[in-house]
C-alpha cells in the first residue's frame, strides 16, 4: 500500500502537468485511508471477539474521523 | 511549482526525518519549521504537508512493534477516542487561530522537546506501583510484553486512565493544530500518568499517532490545506528519511547527537518565537 503511494508520487515527478497533481492527491488520500482501514479492522476483530466495550471505542474513533471529514467539507 | 522545487522539498524532508529518526522522534517537528523558514511555505500548507508525512512515518514503523507484541491495542483504541476528539477540536481551532499564535505554540513545543531530550527517561514500570484500584474495565487494559533483554514476559498495569485521557485530548489537539505527531506530549503522558513501560508506551504512542493524524488530515484534505505539490514530495522524503534514520540509530552512540539536537531544537524554537512576534531573520518581515 505504502509502495503504491510512493509509486504514485514518483509518477508525478515525471509528469509536471495538472493531472500529476491529481495522482499525488490520490496517493495522499491513500495514506489517510490506511489508518482508517486499520480502525475498521480493529472494530471487526473486537466485534468478532464479542468485546463490545472496545468495539464501541473503535466505533467512536471512526465516527470522530468521519466527523472530521464532514467539518472539513462544511467549513470550506 | 517546478521539478527543482519538488526535489528540494524531497531532500529537505528526507534530511529532516532522517535526523528525527536517528533519535526515534517524529519528523514533523523538524519539517514544519524548515518548510516555513527556508522554504518560505505558508505555515498552514506546511502543517498540511507535515501531517501527511506523520501518517506515512507512523504507519511504516508500526508493523514491527505489533509483531513484537509491544503495542497495547486495547489501550490504544481507548486513548484514540480522546486523541481524535482533540484532533477534531484542533482542526476547528486551526481555521480561526492567527498564524503568529501557531508559530508561538510551535516554539513552546520545540522547547518542550529539547527539555525532554535532555532529561533521561526513567522506566516508570520499575518504580513501586500503588495498590490495585480502579474498575474492571480499566483492569482489562492491563497486559504484558516480552522483554528481550530479560527473556521473559513483563506484566504491567494501566493507572490513572481518566487523567491520561485528558492529556491525550491535549496531545491530539496540538497534533492537529501543528501538524506534528506530538509524541512529545503522548509519551510523557503515558510514562508519568499511565505508568507504562517505556517500550510499550513508545509503541502504543506510535500506533495512535497514525489514527490521530488521519482524523485531522482528512479534514485538512477536504478543506484544501494539503497542497499536493508540497505534501507529495514531503511525504515521500520523510518515509525514506525515517528508514535511513532508523538504520543510523542502530550504529551510532547517542549522547553527543542528543546534545546537538537540543541545540538545534532551541535554535528552531527561537526562530519560531521571532516569527510569532513578526520579525523573521530569513524573510525580513513576516
């Protein structure tokens, strides 16, 4: 995954026109997505282990992250 | 933004995070000052770029810690509710706070890191622990980790969780505001409040930084603070730099570099304070 991000950024350095910037933004988006995926993974593991208190904590973390996106969009 | 600038950004962040990595520190604390002072990058864009590189570094170094069973995942997720909430408040504040305040807070954090680097970390788990208190939920956070040096598992318990949560909220806030991992704030919080063993708190803090940074980076990205031509090369450079730095960390003695770093940190802090009060040595007037 990280390698993919790196390749995307490298690709950009060879193409210094607008589309390159979009590719890099995609790469950055991927970086941001990684930890979110990790939290989702933790959530599913906790639910599977019937560890509902910690599953709830994971869900709260996810909610807060998405709230961050929402705030970003609203305050643009 | 031409290829030359990108190469320059790449090289600078490589250097910054190699330096950071040598002492096992996050790179963000060097990247923002260097970008704003020498790159003449707007502090908000610098913060946006830095937060991406924080994610990149934290993610790429988390795997070995998890494998070594050093990360307390349960504790991490509980504390993450506080850090992400803090990050959210930080993002909200970042929109309203004037840039000069940001410089000032950054200077304070730099000084704090310098002070922390001078003081040797004492292993809190080795200090006598208080008798068992707290509810069963807290107790389920207790865990153990394998200590290679002693060759056995060391059990530890988590103490004073509410206080720890509050400190984590603060750490998350600062992290989002300044685009740093703020391990500087997390690690002492875990050392002195939760009384975790050093290895566990380093690993768990690293694990949390990633998620905290993602919370603020998401908001910054949709808000347009993350400028791709800056953030791309910076993220790339800092990952490479962190790997190089970690390699070097194994092979050099620590004390002299530690001192050098304190000097660098204090110098950067001084520069940040100057910028905060409107005079800038490198740009004339801010």
